[in-house]
């Protein structure tokens, strides 16, 4: 049987989108350096004093009845120590019916995973460079099996204030399992991302360009459903060329009025669009869009991401200024 690729690493939930704002911009945006305290979960170098006393809660009813969410909080200790960041990511896979090898019911079971992170960023003196790191404790419980692991994220960010240009490089999930599910050590989902963004000079739009999964090339696999057959019955498999491979690593996004009380966001994830598209049918996979609204000391965010004609996902977020 040929199906989706899987089993390459454990704790895959660590690389899911962490906020509605990120989801609206295509996912895995790492170049925001502002009030958005959830940004520290994906890029610890983005932790800054504007996040002080900001509390964020995010939730998504994901595909197949899966629910997951994130929470984040930052506190500026003082001018010398700067800002400390704490975050939580959780996922609940729902309830399943269990059966033994003979088909007899064994009752129901559940699956859930969570990660608790602590982050800190540091500006290199007399430069425009910031360095950051997250340390994470990971727990996982899948039916009768459980596992505990640990990982770190390391990141570097460059900020040119004159041009309002940001660039960031993040290496995520460097770590290991402390205890395994059933005695077999598994890899963590290592991911390397690079991103750039800039606010246009005369238009209130900030564009984002992200290259994801740089640790793996090629990333595309030919789809047997897209094989072609000529008049003689000869079959030709789909070829994933260099340009297609490059696009599958690419995410683009834009945010209108990024610094205002109301913002509009849109993005496009090329890999999602390519892997989930249906031959001879337009289903707009890869598109995402959302809005952000600020009311006094609260910010509300909503995003909608297109996956396929059969299933799409909405993201909800609330950030509260506790100062």
C-alpha cells in the first residue's frame, strides 16, 4: 500500500502552526518582532520587551476531530535581565475505539501530547543581531504507551530599523527522548526555517517570505495518482523538478495595517497546495486568510486555512495586556 509518508520522527505536533496570525500568513512565520507573544514559541530570538505582561491563548479545531492550542506569556524582569518567555503547546487526538487482533472490542482510548517551553533572547551588543533559545520538556501519551523528551530551539535574527527589514534563521527541536514508547529510540522532528519580511515604505503592508524544512532536500515525492499513460499503455510517473522542489519549501504572506487596531492577513503555502491539490479540480489548498482586532487591552485573531475540499481549519486567538 502506498500512502502518506510517516513514521520519520516522533512528537510531530511540535511543528504545527502556533497562532492564528501565523496561520493566516501561510504558517511558520518567524520574522515578527513586536507585541505578539506567541511568536516566541516558534522563534525565540523574537522575544522582546513589547511582549512584557502579554498573555496569549490560541485554539484550533484541527482535522479529523483533533484539537490543539498554545498559550504564551512574557515578563520583563528588568532592564538588565530583559524579557523571559514561557509557553505551552498541547494536542488532543480525541477518543478511539480499540480492538484486539481478533477484532474483539477492547474499549476506548485517547491520545494527547504537550510541550512546556522556556525562552530567552539576547541582543548582541552594538549590533542589529538578536540570539534566542527555547528549552522544552515534552510529554506524550498514546493509548497505553507514553514517552518523555526534551528539546531546544536556537535562533538568530537581524533587524534593520531604517529599512524596517527583518531576517531570521531558526533551528527547532534539537533533542532526544528521555523515555521511549516501547523501547525503541525515535528521532525528534528537526526543522530549519529561514524567513524575511519588510514593511513597504509608502503602503501599510508587511510582506513575509519563509523557506521551511531546509534540513531536507528534496522534500517532494511523486504522486502515483498523477501518473500519465500514453496510447501504447506506457506509464510515466510524475516528476518533481528543481523549481517545484524550491516552491514546496516556500511560504508567502502579507499583513495589511500590521501596527493598527485592525489588520487583514493572507498567505499561501506552496507545499500544502501541491500535496493536497486534486487533479482537474480547483480546491484552493494552501490559501489562508485572517483578521486581527484590538479592543482596549485585548487583541482578537481569527484565521481560516484551506487544506482540501473535504476539510479546512479555523484558528482562534486572544491576547490580553496585563499591564
